[in-house]
């Protein structure tokens, strides 16, 4: 079983990638989504 830290790190990486990719397509949505996650 993955530890909470490992899960958090994996999710954070995924969110960061989604933010970077989303920023090119929908900046406003990406900024809002990133703020809600971080």
C-alpha cells in the first residue's frame, strides 16, 4: 500500500501537469483549478 506521502506526491505531480497543459488551452480554468488544488 502506498503511503499518504507517496499518494500526495503522485497526485500533486498529476495536478501540476494538468495545470501546465490546461494553461495553454484554458488559462482561466487552469488558474482556478490550480488554486482549488493547491
